[in-house]
């Protein structure tokens, strides 16, 4: 059964037809490793329409692929380089908010505020981004207070300066998915000078991480 699902998905990858339904089926059947192996082995480029459809999936459930579904970074990132629309823009400063004991993830942002939000509160304020788009520190502080959220004590923000297209897999924020200013990065290839950025925001005390 899974073999037929993967075959159908590979057909969508090469033709751009029925990709969304095929990807949904692959996810439901949890046969991502088999699918990614096939994608990486394809002799031809992935159809642009299939890349666009996979990007839609990534923006919704991409966080589940690493660790939950594919425990092989070499396979995962080789597949993402092929499946996501490529980035060909200039070098850019990027940040990522996460916990100190987490592996460096693939989703980075060009907004330091967004990175700090994710570092301090994880996905508990994800709906805020979806509903409002860009937001400011006062707006974020007000929502934190309204929801009674407590900042995570082991949060951190990573900074990567002038990351080039050699390391950026895709830029969803430039393709219509701009509420988090997201860039998908291969963390294995990030420059060695990735550093920790200041975590505390400039003014509202409610946003500061516990000391």
C-alpha cells in the first residue's frame, strides 16, 4: 500500500499533477523516508508546481519531518534541497529562536523579534503571526500579558550573519508566506560564526526571559 502511495507521489513530483493529495497521503501513511529516498535519486529536476505544493505543506507541517518522521539529516536535507523552491537572493542576516538543548533547526527568520518570540514562547503565539502579520514589541507584550504567558527559562536566539544562497534552501517569506519572515536553512552548512544573539527585548519587562 505504502509503495503505491510513494509511486503516486513521485509521479506528482515529476509532473506537478496531484502533488498536494499525494503528499497528504504520504504524511498520513508515515512513509516519508521512502518518499525522500526516491526524490533524492530522481535523475531530473522536480517540477516547479510540485515544489510550490510541497512548500505549502512545509509551511503547515514541515516541523514534523525532522525527528518525528525522518531521523536522518543527510536524507532530509538532500530532499528539501530538491523539493522546495530555491532561493537565489543576496546574503542576509538571519536569526532563530529555540531552546538551548535543541538541535539547530531549519526554520530561520529575518526578523529578530520573531526569533525572540519563538525562543521565549515557542509556538504558543503562533496564531498571533497568522492573524496579524507583522507586529511590534508593544503588540507582542500586550498579547503575552493578556494570555498570561511565562517565558521559557532555557531559551536562546542564534544569529547567522550574511548567510548566502549556498546555505539557504528556500525563502517562504518571499513566496507569499511572509507572516514569520521565514527562511529554510540547511543548518549543517551554516557558517561557523553562528553566535548567540541578545534574548531580551528592548523595553517591555514582560517579554524578558527569566534570569
